[in-house]
C-alpha cells in the first residue's frame, strides 16, 4: 500500500473516530432534561430505585437526563411541580389532594410507589405516652412543616379524638443528628417520621417506641409520582420513560439490595451508615432499603408496577374527609391516572433482574 493510501486510511479512521466521538456527545446532549423531586432533605438507600435508575443508565436509555433533587417534603414537592419548577415529583397525597381539590395545584399522580403508610408517631421508650389519645398538650417533632408527616400526624391525632390545631403542637426538628438531639433531650414529646428515618434513629442509638395506629390507617396508600396535568396530556412519552426507569430500578434493588445500597452510598456518601464495621453498616443499609421497598408492591396489582388501586385511594380520600382535611370527596380519576402503566411495564424484567444478580457492585470497596 502506498504512503498516500496509508495516509488516506489514517485520515479516514481519524475522521470516523471524530464523528463517533462527537456523535456520542451529541447523543448525550440530546437527552431531554428532567428534574425529579425526592421528598426528603437527604436522598438515601430508601430511594435506591431512583438512584439505580440514574446510575445504571435506565433514565438515559429512555432518552432523559434526570436530575434527582432533594426537597423539604411531599408538600413542597407537589407545590414545586405544580408551579413548573420540576417535571416530576414523588409526594405523599395529603396536601396534594387538598391542593388539587381547591384548584391551587394543577397536578395528577401517574405512578404509584407506596401501597401502605410509612408514617408513625414515636416516643422515647420510657415515655408515659402510650396511645395517640395521650398526646393532648404535647409537642410533636416533624422533619419540616412542609413534610407529609405534619399532614398525617394531624390526621392521626384527630382520629384519636384530639384537635390538631389546639391539642398538639408540631415543631420542625430536621433530620439526622439534629432530630436525634431534639428527641433525646425532650425538646419534643414525640416525633412523626417515616419508617426509614426511625430505623436510622435506632442505628444511631435512639430506639423509639411507635404508638399503635389502627390498621385501616396503616394500610392507606402513600407516596406516588406526580406531574402537571398539562405534562400528562402533552408529554406522555416522558412520563412513561421515567416510570419505566424507576420500575427497573425497583426490580434491580429487589434482586440485589447490596448493590443498590452501595450504588446509593457511592452517589450520596453522606447517606452511608456511620457504623465503623463495614459489614454491619451494609446490613443496616439493606434493612432500611428492604423495609421501604417492601411497601412498593401489593398482591392487588399483580406484576404491574405502579398501578393505582382505586378502592384504596377512595378509602384514603374518605379518610381525609372524615378527618376534615378535605371538605368533601374528590373523584379518584381527578387525582390519578393508570393510563401509562401498561407501557411502563413493557420491558424485559428478567434481563434487569439477571443483570442485578451478577453485578459486582454488591461487593464493598476494599473487599
């Protein structure tokens, strides 16, 4: 081959490499940006399906560059999505239902996440408070006043015959060490927190006693993914893609919780357990992760991730009406839709599970 031909060959190869390189860049830049709100101050292993969906490329494979944004609670998540400051939000349905009914929030749920309630009222083990009715005149700590814990805390005490506006005070005490200190030093008499937070309190040396809650309250549906009504009408492809990626993240997390926890901790190092024993720390993370993901499904939905059970949501709506959180019932189809569920579940679930099972991320670094 002549020198000229060799040069042409090299130039052709270089040109091809440049095209491939910049083509790849263009492909990456062509991903549609989506802001997805997570209703906690700090994203941790309880939200591994979202982190896994991002880090394993499930969002990207659907065509989306997703930014996970931690916010101060479900109420803030719903408000920000309705205002157009994010495309998708995870939120508990308390204030969201109130906002939809009043017309102040233009949102609708499109993918169900939690099929039972994550909230509890908890007190110190030696507290004289034994039941919700004993909370009269007491102070309850919540992550923030925008947290769904405030909404459900009010509902719990009202169900016990108390007036949440007069009989109980709700105080924001944050999360982590700040919350632990507030509870331990009795700045508050109890706290309304979600399951994963209570588990982390326990791992920090603060074991709390949950007050008994009626099963009809415990089994109420909770957090789901929501979007603006306009988005549901104009961009079903995006919502389907986001839902499908999250569903894949859930499948992965259930198939290999160790890897899911480690992926989350690598992305959010501040979420990692502070236990100096790495094996014990990982077990703590898995405990939190699996306790939360245990309510991501129910026999009522079969194998269709994200399906809303209308009867349960009607029960939730009636509960809020009974507790005077809602002035009147609202039609279920006005607050949620199952229209994307079949498409969301149209993927090779076995492939995701098999990939998770063989993922070496399940080995802690240094092992």
